[in-house]
């Protein structure tokens, strides 16, 4: 008998997790069964994330170094990085535009009483972060002693170091060929480990979703339903219409084909709320199911996991307008343009970890004089919203790698004539 496919098992895990989680929440917080269930779910879910994070840093390091070395050797690096950054900025701009338009039309939070949230806001002290400090902080985080960066799991600093190493490997030429081969083999080994870890994905994802479903506060969700609806609808619109449309127009790939290949990564992103932890799965999906060349995927995806965040950019913009509405402040066109720009910076500066977007949102709020304490209102529902935005963040990276591959390949084709 044929073994059930991993995909089917993962889908079963999603369903079982959500249903069991809802079941546990019906039992109530005091029930011993619910407490034991939650404890086990937390343990198993975190272990799954730990395993992904274990391979993530060596994987990022090797895939970028090898990818850059190979691209440079084939004189494609120039085109690839331009296409990559161009796509990241373009898709995030579309996402923010979508979010701002919807938030202006629906005006979530306009009728709500700020007084309702007074308690939450009083106990909350947002860290002050001026735009200039934020920018300086971001720049400093780019360059770090590689050992520290590897040990601390600072993805962006690992990316930068691996990028430089990859370039040096090519500039150095034949003399360093052995190191390149070594890195290549290390990368293959890491991908093998990812394959093993993915066998645990059904159970890990089940545990993560069980905990998510069991710990939602229904009353709070009901109060903020309008805001949640705007965020979820626009995020889904971006993920299910805008990104697939770009993909189809550029590469001719149909959405169904894309989703079938991308499914494992999208579900893992949804369950873990972390683009970085999902990265091993993203790389695997894009290479094995969507047939992006390893060099391009190895460059675009790790960079995208930290820089390209469509879901986060959209969220930051909508949330800023929501807090403005709550506080009864009308943002004019100029201020909304500032929100547009800072939301993009805040999304790029957010690392791919759960709720990172919440932290960098202080920058957006402060840039237009909104109370940073407003974040306290959003924190309790963030785990829920982070699911959708992380999935769309990861989807944007995958679409990006396909689009970049097409652009680079296409230009090469033209040059040949
Ligand atoms: N959790 C998101 C991610 O990893 C970042 C965010 O909080 O928006 O992509």
C-alpha cells in the first residue's frame, strides 16, 4: 500500500490541531485535561521550531555563499540582485497600497472607545525608537563578527557575511575551489536534514495550531472583529490575487500549480509565525517542487526571509490607521505617505520571528505622532494575525524567486541573439 503523502499528513495535522484546540478551549482553562494538552502541544510545537532553527543558520550560510559564488562565476549576480531588490520593493509597495486603501474605506476602529483599552495601555511601556535610531540600529545589525552572528542566529548578519564570502570565493578563483566544494556538500547535507525534520512536520504543525486555537480570547476577538477582518481580507487578497497574478503574468505559472508546490512552506509559516524558522522548508519547496535553480533560490529566499515582508508591510500600515482611528486622529495624505514609507522600512527591518512586526511598528506610529502604547491593544491578537501575514511573507519570497529566475533567464535569452 502506498504511504500517505507528506502533504496529506500535514493537512490532516492542520485539521486535527485546529479541532483539538477548539475542543480544549471548550473544556475551559481550569480543566486538567486542557492544561495537560496545552503543555504537550507547547512542548512538541516548540521542539519542531527548534529543529528548524537548528538547521536554518548553517543552511542560510551555505546556500548564500554557494549561490553567490555560482552566480558570480556565471556573471549573473548583477542581474539577480537588482531583480531581487526590485521585486521586493515593488511587491511590498503593492501590499501597503492595498492595506491603506482598505483601511481608508472601512475605517476600522473609528467607533471604538479608547477608554475600553485604557488598562492595557497603562501597563504598557513602548520602547522609544526614532526613525534615525532605527535606521542606525538596522545598519549595525548588518555587520557582525560571523561567529557571533552564527551563534546568535542573527540571520541578516549571516547573510551579509556569506554574501561577501561567496564573492571572495570567486574573486580568489581556483585556489579556493576546495572550500566551495566543501560548502556545496555541507549545503546538500543540510537539505538532507531538512528532509528528515519535515517528516515530523505533521505532528509539529498539529501541536502549534492546537495551541493557537485553544488560547484565543473570543471576547477580545469579537471587539476587534472589524480590524481583524480588514487585515485578514487584505492579506488574503494580496496572497491569493495580487502575488499569483504577478507570478502568472511574469512566468505563466498558474496559481494552482504554485500553491501545490508551495503548500508545505505556507502551512509551516502559518503554524510557526516565523519566516526564518520556515526558511529550510521554503528552500526545499522552491527547489524541489517549483524547480527554481539552487543558486537563485539560495540567494533570493534567505534575503527575502528577512527583508521581503509583504504581509508585515500591509499589517503595519493598516494597524497604524487603526490606532489613529481609535485615538480619533485623522491622518492627512502627507501623513499617510509617511506611513507608507515607514511601514516599508519597518517591515524590512523586522526579523523573521514571531511578532517582530509589532516591535518595529513603533517606528511607524512615532513617525506620525501616534501613541506607541496603542500596540498594547494589538498584542493579545497578534499571534493570530501573525499566522496570515507570515504565510504571505513567505509566499512573497517564493514568488520572488520564480520571478527573478524568469527575469534573469529571459534577459540571458535576449543577450544570446
Ligand atoms: N512573524 C513575521 C515573520 O516571521 C514577522 C512579523 O512579525 O511580521 O515573517
